[in-house]
C-alpha cells in the first residue's frame, strides 16, 4: 500500500525512531493504528494529514512510503475529518518529496483538504505567496491562512466595532 509519512529534519518520527530512505523497517507485535494503544509504523493516505503528527516547523520532511505486512486501519478522527490513518508492520521510505512538489500537490487539493494543509504545514515566504494565489477568492480559506500561517489571532473574532 502506498502512503505518506512526515518527519523532522533528522528523519525521526514522533517515537524517536530513526528512518532512512530505502531501508526496510519491521516492528513486531499486534498492529493497531491509534494515538493511545497503537503499535506499528503510522502513515496516512492523504499527504496533508501527516503534518498533524509533526511539530509546526518549516523543516518538516514528507516521504512517500510503501507499507506492507500487517496493516491496520482501526483509527480515524472523524471529528476533524481524518480518515486515512493507518499502521503497518513493515515500511520502506521510497523518497523525500521536495517542498516545491508539496506545494504543487496542495494546489490540486479540494477545499476541505487544503484547509487541513494550511492548518498544519509551515509555509516559507515563497510558499505563502503561492498558496495565497490559490485561495485568493476563498474567504473561508483566507481566514485559515491568516490565522495559521500569518499568526493573525483576531481573524476569527467578532468585530470590535459592534454597537449596542
């Protein structure tokens, strides 16, 4: 099964396991996806969903992966719309996806997925310009962009000029 996994710049996952491109990794035990009692190598089928599992930094690495062996899809976060979260017993990182390609991939997302991307992926200055062009005429996405990317915490507040 193909999917995506995100890492910090040192290729460390959340559990501090070091990964390498092209290296097959295996984990024993029952495979179950989930944040509390999960076991296995977690990955997502939607690339933008991986970023919620790494800190909001500009040096996050996104990899295409091949998952095999035992695969579990027992966990979803229906409240936030995350359904493609899996865990597997065996994984190979096939390649690191360049940031330019990530932005191209994001530009083709439907609105609900682009919203999650904007919320979780730290854009650099050039990428801010590119994504702003994509969402220019979408006031809903612009609010998320302002809040999560430009740190404008007032964008979701009611107007301060309301008279009673």
